[in-house]
C-alpha cells in the first residue's frame, strides 16, 4: 500500500442527469416509503434506466470529537457551550429590481418577523438581485434585521408614468421578437392618443408607429438587462449555498420576471446547478393577491380609446402571469414550493421555508445522448399512483461535450463532501480527537478506518488492485469551508496480504491546525473499482 496527499479540488460533471422528485399524498404531505423500482423516468418519451437513487431527509447524527491528553499531561477543561453546529442553510434573495416600493417594504416587514423565529441550527443569508445589499450566512439575528432594513427599491429605467406609449417587457417581446401585429397596433393606437391632432393622418400614423417601435426597443433592452442581472445573481446565490454543508434552501422573494427565449438556457443552468448541489429553490410572489386590471396613468387614460385600454389590460394581465413562470418552474424543478396570490407574506415565508420531509433524487445517464446542447423533456411517474401527486424536474439541456471518468469521480466526491447525507456503501468509520498546545491553538486528528477486505478489487496478475480516495473537510460554525485534504491510498495486494489484514481495518489519519471554536468535519471515502462511497459527519468544539 502507498498513500499520497492531493489538494481537494472539485469540478463539474454534466453527463449524469439528476432529477429531484417530491411525492405527496392526497393531504399534501411528502411521503418517503417508495423505492427505486416504484419510479419510471422518461427522456423525450423514452424510458431510462435509473442508475442512482437516494432519499434525502433532514437531520443526520454527528460523531463528536473527544479531547485528547494535551502536552502538559492534562485534559482540557470544558469551556462555555458553543453555538449549535449548523444543520440547515437558507438564503433569502429579495428581487429589489422587480418588486414595487410597497411590495418590497411589506416583504421586509414579513421577513423580519419570519427570521426572528428560525431555529438556532439554521444559518440565514440575505441577497438582493441588484447586488446592493448582501449578508453571508450567519446566526446573528440583529445583523439579519439590520441588513433587511437596508434593502431599498431599485430605480428602473424601464418606464415612467409619462411615457407614451407604455410598453411592457412582455409586450415588447411580442412586438420585436414574435412579430405580433396586434401587440404593435395596440402600442401604435395608444401613441396616436398622445400626438396633437393633425390634418395629415398618414403622417400621424407614421409618427405613432415610430414612437411604438422606439418604446418597444427601450422596454426590450431594459427588460433584457434587468432579467440578465437577476438571473446572474440567482446563479451566484445557488453557487454560494452549494458550498455550505447541510440541507440547503434558497427562497426567492419576487413578483417574478419575464424570460424571453434567450434566457431559457440560463434558467436551465441554474436548475442544473441547484439540483447537483442539492439546493431546494422555493419562491414567494410578494405582489400579493393579484387583481387583474389596467395600471395606467389617469391623465393618459382620458385620451386613450376604450378598446386600447382593454387590450392593454389584457397584455398586463398576461405579463403578470408570464412573470410568475420563472418562480413556478424553479420550485418545480428543484423540489421547492411556490406560494402566490396571498397577502399573508409572513405565512407565505413560513410555507416556502419549510423543506419537504422527503425528497427522492433519481439519476440517469441519457441513452445515445448527442452533445448538441438541445433541450430534453423529462417525465417522472409512479407505477402505482394511488392518488399520489408528483413534483419533478421537467427538462434539461444536453451538454455540448463529454467528460472523462476521472472528472466524474471528482464530482461525485465533491457532491458528497458538500452534503450532510450519511452514506454507508463502504465499511468506513470516523474517529476524531483534538489536543491543545496552547490557549489559542489546537490540533485536530481525523482518522478514517476502512475495512478494505470487503472492497471490490480488480485482479491484475497476482495482485488485488484498488484505490481509495479519502477526503476530509473542516467547516466553521457558519458552514463555511475552511480546510480540505485528500489522500489517495493505492493498494496492490497479494492474496495472502489481503487475507491477513486486521478485522478492525486500516486507518488513514489527517490532521488540521485549528483555533478554539465550533467546527463540523466531513469525511468522504470512495474506491475506484467498486465506485461506491461512504460519508460521515462529525462535530468538534474546542474550548
């Protein structure tokens, strides 16, 4: 056997498609009694073989580190109780770009009440789509309240009440991208009401058409920019929470925003990243109860024909409904909850923050996959429905290139490291001890003990060949990744050597130098031949 250390580097894999599924009974409760054989998965209508199956549920036991004898010959005295090790991370993303002033203020008040009730083992972060107000994960309730109060409405360049015609991003997309004559005529007729009376109606019509086209271009450009900014921040928030170890939720507080066809690939990338990082995205439409009707300046409505006002009202209603699509789709794809059409924002936040008790994750490798970047529709069903409701990912984009097995193995280890799930496919145990060399320094010893006799070895001449990758990571009290070390144990064992190994297994030790505080330790072990893993959680509180 030989071992060597390597940096714990993590990269992305794209070939294995992960599909989270929430199954609810007739009462809306998530159920966790189904098995892999109960599910059917279809890619573009073609049945797929489910290669990976897991049932995720919150709450896993931790192994606690014991103090060792220190260099002075004594056992360290217990210090004050450390804060609970984080078990859940919730990022609140306030869409200050698209929320109105009143809706944003009400959302802030509701969020302040909601955050006052979160559990001690939960860490919360606050982000805004404008990027002007951010707070990383913390359990400091006062800091969370103060950050909420700094969130201010975004000043949009899209429309003012004096613009004529008033063209929404949704209507502008119809006019310029979809070549919708009816949408254009509505804008032209509205512009006609703003032009001083002229004898030459043809000239007036030409002027109105130019005004409508200019308004549509402005609305489309501003809308594209604001949507792109919101999607970029959303992707960054998912990326940040993926680096936290524990259950992960992202709550989007927004009225929604319209996505043109050009933004759909961005949406799928966010879904992919969230699914691979076990991030549940839930959404609350903070607009409250939706009252269909025309939002138009009263001074202009006096001059606009009733038929134009009616058409504009229909477009605004369609726009509001289309804006919600992004909220519903992200929640549906990642196993989250979408709450809308309610003025109870406190209750809505409580509902979206409550994670499903059970989430199934199905993984498959698409058959005969072409690396062309095209969209694939997905369908998941249960063989015996029995009145069950399913919430599952609805599609994905094919990758544009393949990945090698080594990259795939690295990504599996990364996913396991930034998770809280206990995995026992390998016979591996975690033991920890620490000793203090001074009041300010301590050394933590992390020992992985593996019974290698039960591994799947590959026979190569007279040797039994397998590699073990043992990755240890340390996270701080707020779940931030601090240190990681990866050891590779290369085994080339003769039969008699393998048979003579002790029943207690072999031990691989890793040490970390830490300051006093509370930490979480994650151990992940993967073998190269059987391609199975073990993962264990540990906690240490150094006084």
